[in-house]
């Protein structure tokens, strides 16, 4: 495989191409194209076509790699390398014509993230990182924030589709943080929320019951920007799970402590 620094730029081009498709298609998008995969989890021909384009471009870049993709159009057969693709993260935002939404692409081995690219076509923001090479936004190095106490934290509390098992946790976080932190937001795109932590815009984010395609590229972004990523128990072995905490590092233990008071059902 070629040098990661060179490869990541090629993947940025793939993500930009798919992102432009999302943005153009949004102009003629109609609600009757929306289908429900499971309760409140939506998809349309846009997600599928974006995935088709990304998969075919990535196949040319690295023919020996397998795929884990949100819409399941390609598979993984224990290859050494694996692309992890979300062709449209923030689908609910997209179908309501609000930002943010993005394309997310990661490359990993069985136990390590190698590179990550996330492109937001609405703001023309391309976030990318490669293992050991740092994290960048449109070519400029990114760093997490220096906020070191929860009182000053600008926090994202995302509420996943899995409301039955997560309501207690989400409501607990909001009730413990509301009035105690500088601000709480919801974002609607896990990948971009984590990029915003990497860029120092937000200080902390966490979500459970999400897919590898939602967090893989962005997790590398946060780590390469100097932040910390773990699962809800504080383990750095989060790659195969579904519950992720991403912070600037300073606030991590405090967020884990709040989570431990009300972990999601069945975890
Ligand atoms: C979505 C996320 C969103 C999260 C949902 C879902 P999709 O991805 O990014 O932030 O709350 O659980 O995973 O469906 O838009 O690709």
C-alpha cells in the first residue's frame, strides 16, 4: 500500500466527489424518496448512490481492501485492510434540508485506524487525518480545545435512534449538565460532531448504538488532534463496539463518571 499521506489526499477527492453529489441532489430531493430502515432511521436513493460511487472509487485506490458500509453494498471477507464508509452521515438532517451532513470514510486494519476523511459539502469543510500524521481541516492542522473544567464545557449530547435503551442515559446527561456547563447542543451527525471536538469547537461528545461507519474516521481525527477516544467504560478498545466518548482529554474522566451513573440499558 502507498504512503498514507498520499493516499489520504486521494480519499479526500473521493469524499469531495460524493459530497458534491449529495449537495446537488439535495436541490431536487423529494420527501417521497425516503424509506425507513427501522424506527426513525431513514435512507433514500441518495445514500445508496453516494455509497455506490464511493465504493467503486475506493476499489480502484486499494483493490485488496474489504468494506464495511452503512448501506451494505459491499462486504468484508477478513482482508488485511478495510474501508469503513458512511455515504451520508446525518441523513435525518439531510432529508429535512438542514446542516450538518457529510461523507465519512476510514481505512483500518484488523486493530488499527490508518486514515480518516470526513467531508461536509454545505460548508466545504474537509477534515482528514492519518495515523501518526496529525489531523487537518482544509489543510490546516487541528487541535482539540484546552477547556479543563466541566463548567466551561461546550458539550454535545446526542440522542441515538435506540430510544428505548438510551433514554435514561441521555436524559441523565442532560439533567446533570444543564445549567452546569457552558452549553449543550445536538448535532445529528456523529462524524461531524466528533470532527468539531477535534477542531476545538466542542469540548466533549458521546453516543451509543451507532455504527462503525459513524465513528471510525472521526475517532482517528480526535486522537490525531490530541483528544481522547474510549468506549463508555473508558477502554481504548472501542473499534468493534457501538458506544463512544470523544473529548479534548481534559474532560474525559468527568464525562465517564457522569455516564457511569446511568449506563444504557443492556450494556
Ligand atoms: C446517524 C448519526 C446520528 C446518530 C444516529 C445515526 P446516519 O447516522 O450520525 O448522529 O444520532 O444514531 O447513527 O443514519 O445519519 O448515517
